[in-house]
C-alpha cells in the first residue's frame, strides 16, 4: 500500500519525499517529466497487453456468441420425424451378441424415431478390400431385426483411416483402392444389408477423389435400391476455419460448407459427427450444435436425409468434455437450429453415437428432448 504524506507520520512521509526526488532526477536524465519507465519497458507492456487481449477476447466473444445461439424458446414441431439412426458396435455381427441382447435392444428403441442401424461390419483393409470373416453373424442380425423390428433398416457401417495425415491408411487418390471399395460395397450388400454407411477419416475438405468414390458408390446403391449414407465432418464455424487450422496444425477438423453440400448431393443420408468439438461448457456446445445444424440445413438437398450426431459416449480429453457435450445440449441445439433454418423439413433426424458406450441418462435425454 502506498504511503500517504501528512497522515502516516514522518517515516512514511520521508519515504514519499525521497521517492519524488528520485522520480525528478530520472526525469531530468531522460528528458521526460512524465513516466520514469524506459521506452522499451513501456512498449513491452503495451505489446503484452495486446497479446493478452488477443488471447482472451476471442474466446470470450466466441462464448458470448455461442451462448446467445443457445438461448430462446424451442420452436413447436422441432421433434422426431421417425428418421433417426444409431451406430452399433462390431459385437452385433461377430458372434458376441445373442437373441437376448437383440430383444433388449428392441425394447430399448421401441417408441423412438430410430429407423436406421449403422452396424460396424468393417473395417476395410487399407487397400479397400473387406474380408468376409469380419461379419460372420450378419445374416442372423439382419433377419432378426426384420422379424422383430419391422421398418428398421440394417446398414453396414464401413470405414478406415485415410492416409491424409500420415503414411498409413486407405489412399483415395489411387484408382485401384477406390475400385476395391466399390467391390466391397457390392460384397456387403450381397450379404443382405439394407444399405451402406461410410465413415472415412480424416477426410480433408475439397477431396475430389472422395467425391469420385461417392459417384461410383451411388451407381451401385441406386441399382440395388438401397441408401448410400456417410458420416460427415463438421462445417467451418468461421469462414475458411479448416484451411487456417490446417496451416497451423497440419490437421483439418472441418469441411467448408460448399464441400459439405457437394457430399450431401451425392448421398441419400448424411450424418454430422457433431461431437468432439473442443467446447468446454454446455451452453457453448449447444450453441455450436445449433450453428452446425443451420449450416448443414442450408446446403443439404431436400431429398437427402440430414442427421445431427448425439454424443452417446463419455470421455474427457482435449476434444471432448462430457460435462459440456451432453445429449440434452445436443438435442436442444439441434431443435433450435432446425426451427431457425428449416422448421418444416421432413428428411431430418438425429444419430446416436454409440450403443456400447451409452448410459441410461443418454437414452432418457434423447427421449425427453426429442420425443416430448
């Protein structure tokens, strides 16, 4: 605490006088009668302040914007259309799941809007091939679902790591690999699946080889009269965010909105992986999902099913905070984005990721928020 002359006694008063004398002497030496701090020190302080503002203000502005996006009343009519989906683990086709498990699952989804099951039947080999030994119980599952859950489709969930950010993985730039993926699709449909769902990651925005693959796959699925479905990256929350992130980190998290639209026009169903968003707070996450919903609706054709992903899993790391990325927040954000952008859209739903990590609270929040 600074000394106050005249009220704290002679000792403190003397210290104040000495301090003033030293300031005058320094001012005389530097030719300044104002601040006694050296010029470089004053400039370093200003630069430091600017850096602090650059670090602090953008997150605060982002928080405020996303939190505002999460506010408001839920619009009427923004509930299930009966076109929801759920990702199911490999245990359903490799022999670990039995009749009792299927009966319990049927009871679990009864009365919900779930229409599609994305059942993990891969992964693909890095050359695009698919060993038939990976799905020995596929026929049991497909026949059992058709018998006990009429109207629900069983799609084969196929995927692989792409060699876009490392040396190993599937290379879409190789025509032979793309042709093998097409053959694997025919193979999995021959096994009786009602459609095929692809999740290839990390997939860079603007990848023309991926679009070429979707064109070829579409010819197969249209001929079979089954849906072609894909899992999609999130859309740039700010213009060119994918390019900036790629330049800074060497990894692209988002797609441009234009590229998302190009993908959506080539498929029958597109499911946004709207989780692992880095959002630290529930309000920010819900606002982010609302924004993602609006961005996706703006470029997805009316004849393509658009699904927003719900986080039915629980982890805590840099990309995913389970206290923030809740099912309740995702459902509310989805409904807000739908109501603001295309309230009457029929080909719309949510996709639940993933069955084997889900907890009772996730199912309860899905039912309460999406099936009021």
